[in-house]
């Protein structure tokens, strides 16, 4: 009765509190258009990238994980899955130690009929998983300057262990690690730049681009003079 008719003080949000949208299923950072909700966090403790409620790229042929090569070729689709992995703090680091937490999770998952709970773990076997892509220059680029930086990337379902760069059929250099970049100074004219890559499983792939330095990337046909 003593507070009747009295207005309560307005609640003020303490300093250092921020709003963030989180995934409605996992509570991690919102993503991929999945249902989300607004939550408050102490600044600096906002959720990280979602590792539970994920969208995976899988092959159209068999539903297994798409390799970089499949993704580059468009042989994939994105599907929604739930991934549950936990470390057992009571398990020792010795070989053969059992992760009881993950063991329990796997047992529970085995009884789930919803396909969302069964993400693929193997890569599809549709072909060579190694993919090589040029970042710079792009194929069929004309009027490049004489000096520029060649940049390319190489991906695979296994570790990339070897890459190399060729220009006009001559090997320029090899790379032990990223970044795969090299400064070049080319003469005027048409040039073919090729990048090769090999993964730890022995798969190899290559890609070539044709460019024009201070000229068109296409050779100008020489007119033929027919005698009269």
C-alpha cells in the first residue's frame, strides 16, 4: 500500500552490455538466414561462429561432403545439419583413452531418425578433389601492365603439399606454403600463366590463364595474301 500510486524507476542498462542476434537453436552467432533471437551480452563475450547448427556443402550425387573441386564445378548443394562434438575433461591424453561425453552423444544420435542429426563426414568421390584458382590475373585479361603480382589459391580435401608456377612453359618457382604469390615483370605480348598443385593423397591439378601485356589477350590473325 505504501508504494501505491508511485512510479517505479526506469531500468537502465549497465555500461558494457551489448545486443547481439543469436541462432535460435544453438545460441551461437546468427547466420545463413536461420531463425534467430536477440540476446544481451557483456561486451567481448558475444557468441562465436556457429559450430553446432551448420549449413554444409554436399555433393548432389551422393550427399557426402563436397570437395573444393566439386564446389568450383557447381556439383554441390547446401543442407542444414546439427553437429555435436564435446571434449571429455575427465579423459586422459594417452592413446586409447575414451571420450565418454562424445560416446554418450553418439549413442543418443544413433537413435535420431531426423537426417539433420546425421551430417556427412566423408568426401564424395566424384573426381579429383584438388582445385586451383587464379586470384590475379583473371583468364583472358587484356592490357595488363608489365609488372604485377600473380596470386593463386589451391584447395583440396587433403593438405596441399606442393604448388608451382609456370609462365609460357617455363617453371618460375615452387611454393612450400601460402601465400601463393609471385612478382613478375613480363614483356609486351601474349602470355600463358599456369599454376599446379598436389595434395598429400597424391592428387594433382592445374589451371592456366592467358593474358595480354599491353595488348589484347587474343592473337591478331595475320592476313593472308592470295596471288592473283
